[in-house]
C-alpha cells in the first residue's frame, strides 16, 4: 500500500507513457497496409534520424492515428506531407520535453500590459440631477 503512494507521476511522464501506450494499441494490421505502411529507414522523412527511438515511434503512431481517421481523404502526396509534419513536430516536442519542470513551477512570464492607462477621476454628480430624480418620486 505505501509503495503506491510513494510513486508519484508528473504530467510529462503521464503524457509520455500514454503516447507510448497508444502506439502499442494501434491495430497490428494497420501498420502493414497500403501507402500508410510503417516507415523503414529509407522512407523516413528528412530530419527523422535526429529523433530518438521513442520519438520515431510516437511520430509514426501519430501518423497512423491520423491515417486511420482521415486516410481516405488524402492522396499519396498529401499523406507524405502529413508524415513529414508528424516527424518535424516530434523534434519540437522532444526539445520541449527536455526542459525540466515540476508540477508546482510558476510560469516564467506573467501577462503585463504594455501601456499603463490613466484612471479617469470620478466626477461628482451634477447638482441639477439629484433634485430632478427626487421630483420624479411620488
């Protein structure tokens, strides 16, 4: 019982494990069908060799997920562009994930107005307005 309470998982680890789990859950037949087949080393988009093994798996899983939902809408050239986009996005995601954050860390930048506006002074009600309001009451 105490062991499960001691193991804490942060948001980043949860997201990483969820992405890997979703990659595993892609139907096995989907990875070997049609033009959306799993990429071999020759077919990898430009810059994919810079990614880690986990990053390649996640990028390919993201591509397979998109193709399973919207694959019939794309021709072969559009599928190639979607795959390229998935792999280029993964490079940015890996750099973001490398930045160490804790759950309680405050944002680095706070929103601050660029221009301080002067507050308008509240003027006293006009002298003629108060008697007119009183005169309307029966």
